[in-house]
C-alpha cells in the first residue's frame, strides 16, 4: 500500500435482518396494553364515584342511626347494612334472580336514554314511554287473550314497543321541525301519559266488577318464567338489546350518522346527512326501548296495570346511562349494579334496620361525584382518565335554538 492510498476502514459486521430492538414489545403486548389503558380511562371515574358514594353512604348511615332516640354510636352498622345489601342481591340464588328482574327495565330504558345522548338529545320522558308501552301491551294482550302464547306474547311485545316508539316520536318531531327542546316536551309527555293511563284503566280497560280500577290479567301474553321464581323472558330481551344497540351505533352507517348529528348537527347536514330524520328516528327508538321496559315489567311480573301505576324507571335510567357514559355495554353493567341495589334494599332494611330509601340517596351521591369528576381527577391525580359525564353538553346546547334544518 502506497502513501497516497487511504487506509482501508475495518469491516463492520453485517447487520442482522431479523433482529428487532429489544425495547419494542411484541404486537399483541401493545394491543393488550392499549386495551387496558382505554378500559382504565373509561372505568376509573365511575368506579371511583361508586366507592366514594358507598363511603358517604356509610357516614350517613352512622349519623342518622345515632340520632334516633336511645340509639348508640355504632361504627359497624354500615358493614352490616352493606352485608345485608349483598345477601339480598348477589349473595343468594333468589337475590341474583331478583337482581336480574330489577335490572331488565333499567337496562332497556337506560339504552333509550344513552342512545338519545349519543344524538345530542336528553330523553327525560322514559316514565311516560314506560307507561304507554305497558298499557299498549296490556291492550294487545286482551285482544289476543284466546290465542296461543306463541302468538299472544309477540303481539303484546310489538304493541308495547310501538306504543313507546310513538310516545318518543312526538317530541322527536317537535324537536326536529319546531325547535321545541326535548327536555320540556318529554316532561310534558310524562304527565299526559299519567292522565292517559288513568283514563284507559278507569274506562275502556277496567276489569269488570273490580272494586279498584285495574286492567284484566294479560293471560296468554304473560312472559314465561325461565329460571328461579320470577326470572322471565324479558331479562333475555334486555341482555340482547345492549349488543344490538352497540352494533347499531358502532358498526352501522345510521349509527355513525346518529353520533355525527350529536356531535355537530350543522356539520352533519353539510356532509349530506339528514339531522331532522335522524332526530325523529333516535327519539322513536329511544321511546321504543323505554316502552319495552314497561312491556317486560307488566307482562313478566305484574300481569295487569292500575290507574296510578307507580314507576321511577325513566328517571333511574338517566343515572344508569350517565354512569355508563352512554356506552351500551356499560349500560348493561350499570343497570345490573343499580338492579342489585334495588334488589338488596329490602333485605338491608330487615336485617340492619337501614331504610330502603338509602338506595335513592346512594344513587344521588354517585351521580353527584360523576358531575364533579373533573375535580376528583385533580384531587386524586388521575392521568389519562376521562372526566365528566361525557354527555352533559347535550342538556342545554340546543335549548332555545331554532328548528333543525
């Protein structure tokens, strides 16, 4: 090698074509971590609200029990109350069946509220849709009372669904074409439903020679008992409805359009969608689900209706949907949770002497913590966790606005 020739550089070992960086996790690991991160982000705040609600409920139990005449300060009372609540809901076979029975209408009505939230609508008329669906199913059952259950049950179910859908269709039309806010119109429709039910039960459908105004028994349209003492077919319908609504919202074009209208009606209209039609469709489907909640309750449990049938399912469904952030699958589990609370309330009152009305207070406290979830996220330093109800902007966003174009 001469002086003007550069020295050759040492040869580097050939790079391996199959080697991967050691700090890069496999593909399946990344997917699992991503799934867990998304799950934690969605579930952390509802779980925290439930835990804090139970803690505040325990404090309320201690304070209220100690104020009674002759009562002592008992720190163990909340533990006994919650143990009785567990025993009456999930701790026994009878309690588990009762939990499912209580959950079915909450899931169906909650799906109706959650679907409305997805479209930017606040359906507060679940009670009226529940009652109209129930009375329509009774009327249809009486028409086919002499038929086989194979015919009578589907007819009654369809009639109840149509009745609820019609009661949701009216505020949907008023919202779409006149700009009437659905909160106002659905509340008004609730009162009209109460009066309509009273007129029908005391008039056309009143049981002959009955001392109290009540409808005849639904007869062949009664839902069959599948398990336990009162585990009826309507429970299966509720559990099937949740994945159907999830598929509609996430896998179908109409579901994408519903969510787009909820996010921005004007942008969806410019994109070629029809917000008016989608608003009417959403309110009708929401009413149908709430009507089915009343239908399965009447056909599966009561088998008749009186003139002042008491229900709070429509309002409880709002809490169910808010706790689940309007997710159909989340509503399924949220409905089960609140159904368990309702199922165990009587056992809690019997065993621990804690009034069953505490369940309503617990629901209100949980909802309160959901409302202040942005504060909780800062207090507990929860990073990557969704705060808020996810749908609270739908309550006032369109109030006082003009009709949808």
